[in-house]
C-alpha cells in the first residue's frame, strides 16, 4: 500500500453512498459514470473487500462498505469545508499578509499608510519585515514584497505601483569646495558614497538626450547598506550620493542638496509589488496592492 490514502476514491465512494447511485454521484461530481465506477473498484482492490452489493435495481453497502462509509463521509465533508474556507479566504480580504519592504522606504512611506489600511480592512493583519537586502519571498514564506529598482528576470509576479526616480546629488558646500561635475565620467575624480545593495554592483549608469551612455564606478570614504545612512555625510558636504526620491526628495526641496548632471538620466526606477508565482493573489494581498498603488500614485515628481 502506498503511503497516502486514495483520497479521491474515498470521496467518490462517499458521494455514491450519499446519493445511493453511481449515476447520480457522477452527475453531481461532473464525472463520467465509468470514472466513478473505476474509482470505487480501485478502492475495493486496494482494501481487498467489496464495498457494495450491486444489482440492476439495487445498490447496498456490504459490512466493509458500511464501516468505511462514515469515515469517508467525514473525509468528504472536511475536504469540502477546507476548500470552501480557502476559497473564502482568497475572495474576502482576511488573514495575515507577510510583507517584505526596504527599510527606509518602509519606515518613511509604507508604515505611515498602515493605520488607514488597517481601519479599512480590519480583518487583514500585516507582518512588516524591513530590510534592504533582497528577501527570498518563496524560501522565507512571504506573501509579497516591495522592490525599488529595475526588476531582473525571475519567476516572481510583479505589479508596478509607481515611478521612483533617482538623483545624483551633492550639498552646495561640497560643490563650492570641489566643483560641479558636468559629465558622469567626472564622478571618478570625486568623493562618492556607495550603496551595498545597488542592483548594478556599484556602477552608476547614465544616458543623455542624444543617446550617449556612460557608466562609472565611483569611490569614496563611505559605503552603506541603507540609503538613509548616507544623509548626514551628504548634508555635511563630504561627498556625492545617488539616491531615490523618497530618501533625498525633501532635502532637494529645502535646498540642502542640489541635483547635478541634470542633462543625464539614470535608468527608470519604479516601486513594484512582487508575489510568488502560482495562481491569483489572495484578496488580502490584492487589496493591499491596490491601496499602496492608489497612495503612491499621489506622489509628486521632481
């Protein structure tokens, strides 16, 4: 005997017992009568006992069939209940969402939105995991994650929520002391801050309006694994940084730092919600995605 019971045959047997007819069971289960008959025969062969005494007019349980029928009926009922519960879970926003988010973005942008979401969806709970490292959603059991970058090819399902531009910036005091770079290749001569989790492994890429491309691997005294940690040294005029809008946008607006290399653009970045593959997203994840997309779309561009 194999390790797993023949659950399909047991469920079909329970339906035949319930309806007292192979034909009626086949109709209700949307199966052929032959398939139902084969499932019961398979179960009888597996158990080494007849389950029904059959005549052209009558279908009666044997002693073995009678003993098995109650357990098979419970198995069928439990299976139907489990399936219905799972279906309700997938169509009604309810349950836990384990969400992985980059640390600064999570603290500055996502966490302030959660009270409103929790008010709107009181049956949905959030387990917010904050880390700038790329999390293995499948291996670590996350329902979803936010990624702020150009996404590499993967099996993950991605939904673009909003654009997230990056800016190469420096404090006015730095530019006054060391000069203003006018071409990306000039960055090699300047003090620049590094970021450990940059998708392009420490290389900054640029393109201008004429299509010219430039890539540079800048160097400096400070390298971090969280973009927010660059801000004190940046504001102190100690180097040049390449940062996303959610970190440096307010400092730009206040005039504490200036955008340089304005004639050059970096690859378009965006915030994506990514989920593991394998079927539609549960309702609890879909409503969170819709909620975040709605709020992020209100963000201003610089």
